[in-house]
């Protein structure tokens, strides 16, 4: 199969979909890999490194879309790419379609085969291609929260870990999945007082065994969130419903009860955000203030640590990309239910329930599409 690795064009996105080491593996299995010139520069990988691994350097995205049977991105296709996608072409990337109606309708029109990293799911419910970026984003969320608490950044001047004789800061993490657990671990490591909320009692029991003593585990509910946010110096939104829009858990009314100069970090912003006052921001303009509360809502947080993120992402995506390339998308989906769950929009039909429900679109069975 001819596989194309595209240069990211989303604002300040420095990751790349595959490392040179990943390219070498693909080529070893007999596939042709096209890499857009400069695609790896932001992650520290030169065109020469890709060439040495067996890739062909291609000057433009247009040529990659024209030649490749499967194109790989990190982030979703943007408007300049809409007309480049072909019928039957595999697009393998993070899509987050439940928060992107325009893109969803474009993919329906283009009749491409769109496989989302974030909805590939194992039998135990885990999301293997979302996990590495969730680990990065969870850890970064605390770094950013701590930074924007500084008075020079507009915050209230609280050191999360405190010092002897001074109470530490309070961090409220909503969601006990991969993002939330990593955020809580980082905040606990700094010495903060951490409240970690989740609705799943089994998950809370597990976390009670592994989290440190300064992490307090609570069953999440609107009442608990209302009680905790006025105490919080940092609130981290870490809620995920795979493939669907994030629920709005912190309302504008709750915001009015918070401390001035507190910080809210919405890691769920790719899926629409879990704070009512959230809107996507960028690395160059990462924050804004509502009612005196700082909001950090960067939609591609791991892009700020691109080298770490790219290597972690390739480790996770490469086995799936290789199976799709080796077997073709139809056989790969028939043989691997994890890849089948990655199918979001295929040959003009929405095949993922969360996306169909988000926009009132008809839902097609991927099993029926595979047999068509």
C-alpha cells in the first residue's frame, strides 16, 4: 500500500503522524511511504532521517493525497484539504467528529474511509490510540494550571504545593480516566490537595489503592462539583465519552462562585469541552478570562511537547496502521473489532453512533458497509 504522512497545518501543531523508525517498519513490510517535506521538523525529525528510513520525500500535500491509498495525520483535515480527499481513500487520524459538523458532512460527501484514532477501542473499553496523548495532556494540564496561577500570568498567586506553614493549593479533577489520573498524579506530586471525581465506583475503588494520600476520591455529581469549585485554585476537565460530545459539567453559574484568578483547564475541548464557558484556544493565545477565572482550552495540548508526543503516538498507532496497510481496510475491520470501532464515516455513511447522534444523521451499520 502507498501510505502518505502529511505535514500538520493546524495552528502551532508540531507533531507528525509517524517517526522515521515507524517508516522503516512500514517499508520493511513492503509498503511505500510518502512523507511531505518538512513534516517532521517540528518534532526534531529531518527529511534526511525519513529518507534514510526508506521514505520518499514529497513536496506537497496535493501530491500525497493524489498518490496515497492511506493518508495519516495527527489532527483532523482542515478546509484546504477537503477537496483533496478521494473516494475510497483511507484517512487515519484524530477526527473528533462529534464536535465538528462541517467536517463530518464534508467526509460524507467525499466518500473517503475515515478511521478515527480516538474511537479505536479494546475489548476492555480502553482507547489505545487516545491513551498516550491523554497521558501527555493530563500531565500538561497541571503544568499549565500551575503556571497560570502565577500573578505575572494573571492568576491569584498561589503555589500549588505550598511551603511549610502555608496551605497548598487545591486542584479539582473531574474525570478519573487516563487524563484525570495523570493530572491527579502530577498535582499530588507537586504537593497540592487534590480532589479526583468519577461516576464509576469500581474505578474509584481502584484509584483508592494506587493514588497517594493527598488525593481524595469522590463520586461525581452536580452537587459535588458545585461544592468543590468554589474551593479550587485549579479545575481540570478530564471527562470523555468516546466519540461523542463532552457533557457540560461546570456551568456559568458555578463560575460566579469561584475565586478570582483561579484557573480552569479543559482537556475535553477537542470534544466540545466540559465547561459551559469553554471555547478552543491556541498555543500562541492559550487563555482568556471569564468572570475573573482564567480558562486554558488549547485543543492540541500535546503539540507543545511534540517530540515526546510523536514518539508516544507512533508507538501506539503503528501496529494498527500496519494491519490496515497489510490487509486493506475491509479485511482489517473484519478481522479486528478494535479497528472496526474506529470507523466513523465510511463511503458516505456515518458508522459511529456518537457522531450520528450529535448531528441527527442516519447511522449505518459498519457490518453492512463491509458487505456492500
